[in-house]
C-alpha cells in the first residue's frame, strides 16, 4: 500500500521597507511558479532550524542579511489536487540590511502596499498569507 507524502515545511519572509511596503519576487521562467509573484522563502532543509532556514532563504534569494526574524503565524496549504505538494508555511516578519540582488530563481522584485496586492498574481498561496499579515496589522 502506497502512503501519502508527508507535508513539507516552508518558511516565508515578510520584509517591510520604511514605507510599510512588502518585498515580493517574480519567479523566473523554468522555475516552480514561473511568472508568479511570491515572498522570499522556501523549504526547510533536513537538520536545519526554521530560523536558520529563513535567514538562508533570504540571503540566497535577495542577498540581504536578516538581522531579526519574528514568527507571525502558520498557513496550512494542502494540495489542490491528489498527489500535489502539501506545505505548512511559517511566516516571519524580517528586518534586513544590505543591497538587494536577486538570484537565478527570480526575474524581478517589487515593494507592494496592501492596495497593490490585488493586481499581483501570487503563487504558493502567498497572497493569502499577505492578506492575513495585513489584516493583523490593521488590528494592532
């Protein structure tokens, strides 16, 4: 009997600029989610803590150094279709420094405010995560 694959743990960075906008990356053609926008992040490697993973992913994808990462919430993302990937996304609000430089996975970046979110095609259910983040900020 074949067993279902286990959920994958992933981290997502909400990096906010001085104007309160969030960094999003456009996925390069040929990569998973090609052409869509997402938050910096990715899968947690075996033997790695989630804090190590968020710092590594930010550095790899943006060349920014994460100075502080505050856990916000998780998002359970079961597959849309049988056999698809089931992710548990851990969202962190991150303070970073350095000069932004994209790696091979991304073709461009934008800083977006809540009202600009509607015009952005988000992948990996990151749009839902951003909506949760901004809704929480309204209640602080």
